C-alpha cells in the first residue's frame, strides 16, 4: 500500500515536471515568433545600407513575413490533423530556427525576403498549436493560468521587440536581430521533443480550392493593409488590385464553405458559438490597440521628444512589465470570478491610458509616458487572458486547434488594420493641419508682437523656425486624433462583454466554497 502511494506521488511529480517543461518550451517558441513581428523594425535602416536595397525593397522584409504567416495560419488545423501536433510543432520550431539563421547570414535583399517568407511559413503554426497544447495539458479549472503563461509571449514579445532590436543593432549588428533566435529555438525544440506526447493524426483530404481562395483573400488583404499607406491607397493601381483580390477571395471562400462545410479548410461554423465570436471581436480590438500604440509611441518619442532609440526602449519596457504582472494575477483569479469582470476592468484601464496619451501634445513628461504605458499594459493583460480562456470554454476539445488558428488570424488582422489606419490618419492629419496652421501664420507676423523677432516669417531663418514648429504642432494633433480614435473604439466595444456567457467554473467555485467551510 505504501509502495503504491509512493509510486503514485512519483508519477504525479513526473507529470508536473513534464508539464512544467512543456510550458517553458511552448513559451519559448511563442516568444520567439512574437518577437520577430517587431524586432526587425528598428534594424531596417542598417539592413537597407548593408543589403544595398531601396526603401521600397527593404519594406518587403516586414511585408513578406506578415503575409506568409497570415496565409498559412488557417492551414494549421489541417496540418495538425495530418501530421499530429507534436510532429507539426517540431517541424515549425526547427524550420523557424533554420530560417532565422539564414536571415542572419543573408547577403542580398532577395535572399532576405525569401528567408523571411520561410520564417512566416514555419512560424504560422507556432501560436495556435502552442495555445491548443497548453489548453489540453491543464485541467479546465486551470485554463486561465495556462492562458496567462501563453499570453506573456504573445503580448510581451511585440512590446520587447523594438528595444531589444535597437540594442542588438546599435551594440552588435542587425544580423543578431535574427541570430538571437538560434539558442531560443534549440532550447524550445529540445524541450518539446521531451515533454510533448505523441498524438494520433486524424487525416482528412486537403481542401485545395479553399486553401487557394483563403490565400488569395488573406494575402491580398495583408498586402493592401501593409502597402496602402506607402502607395497612396486607392490612388495606386497596385492597391486597387490587392483590395479587389482580397474581397473576391474572402467572398468566394464563404460561398465555397457553404457548399462544403464538413470538408472545408477553415470551419466558419465556429463563429456561431457566441463566446468564440465575441472573443474574436474583442481580440481584434486588442490587436488594434496593442500594435497601433506600438507603432505610434516610438516615432512620437523620437520626432517630438528627441529621445534616442535606447531611451525609447527603456521608457516603453515598463508597459511589458505591467502586462506580465496583470497576467499572473488574472490567471489565478479565473475560475473563481466571472471572467467578464477582469475584461471590463482591463478595457476601462485601456480607455484611461489612451485618454491620457491623447493629452500628450508636443511634449509629455517622461513619468506620464511610463505611467500610462504601465496602466495600458496592466489593462491588456487583464483583457487578453480572460478572452483567450472564455473563447474556448464552450468549444469541444477537438475544435481547439482550428479555433486557435482562426483566433490568431483575427488578432493578426486586427494588428494590421490598426497600424494601417493610425499611420494613414497620422499622415493625412500632418498634411491637413500643416496647411491650415501655415495659412494663419501671416496674420500673426512679427509686426503684431505676437511672434518673437527670430520667428519673423519675412526672414529665411524665421520661416525655417516657424516651419519646424508648425510641423511639430501638426504631428502632435495627428497623434492626439489617433489615440482618441482607439479610446473610443475600445469604449464602444465594452458592451459586447456583457453578451458573453459567464466564465466562472462552477465546479471549481463549489470546491473553493466547500474548502472554506
């Protein structure tokens, strides 16, 4: 009897150890993929000179990765059924690591774009597979804690990407932006091979027509969003073609799915589940706020506050710390409290932070930037974990991998939409406000006494001084408008939370109540 108890305890400890290794390995893989969505941004100028690329060519270093990952994400469900999740994850981590090495040693812009496409192809499966593995590894009452661990890589990775990329580029070289993935990828691969159990593939025929239509629609949409601002949107024939392909591909896929629901590549029936559908809308908003803010704050701090790259990284880093703290807290609370509560509190904190950012103007105290970043990070963590948990609470286990693919795709599209919209509005606000403010300057010439003599528009030096100030004021108005827009978008989406089913795990709550008595 005693020997049996000891054996049971030993097996339990072994199981816990294996699960801990699985969590660490999956987090490393997720973090590696999430970092690469933003880490290369600050290294582009150095890459451009080293690879002898034009400005348009170097932009494909980012575009190729985003488009490849977006197109392959919906295929994850089919691939996991065909290969098994363990084998697919090993292939994805191995391929991503090798592609990172190739990116680090690329000698031309053509090689770099090709290897970034490979990164996107292999990285597409990492996030949805990691999420479904963690959900299966933990009992239902601990899904909140599992999603908190998984979410740290998803949210903290993009936040830490720019400062880490800036540090590596300044003190080493742009090559290390990619080579840093090698030790991370190898550790993740070894951990996955040891901790992830073999699973039985459930093969089904590949929906080739559905894949082609989704690739056309999603690829066209991502190209439209990523290149629209640089190509003057619908003033460019390229952008009009991409928009038409996106609409055609997505529309035709819906028609195709209606005819072949059971064999379709991506099951849109998942959106009939109320919790999952609302969670997709909310994660779309989270994707907008997370990535659009990341796209706005660095140029704001650089162009208006004149902060160097490393200072910008240090100022924005506490935002990621706030996210980690709130994720750890809310992961323990889920199952004991209604998940809608943390979501509403987190969205309220996001609204507060965005309102504060809209008051920045041409200058902002550093402590305000740090404080509001921490508040927003705390809010994002409180929102992300419950949404990622409730989204799957009413789905069957066999639906999780495909649902995770769709969930990740929606979040990624939200980030692309957010970045495209805020940067377009910023550019147009700069033009409009510059023209309007500039037209009023002659009425406030030096003779009126309202402007100092140095700023007399009648002199060359005065015009140059005024031009710089008009540019700063126009930019500040553009940033204010963008932060206001995100604030209202978040505020207006909050009522959707009330339509979700309660995220309280009744069995868990009953167990806690019994223990209390």
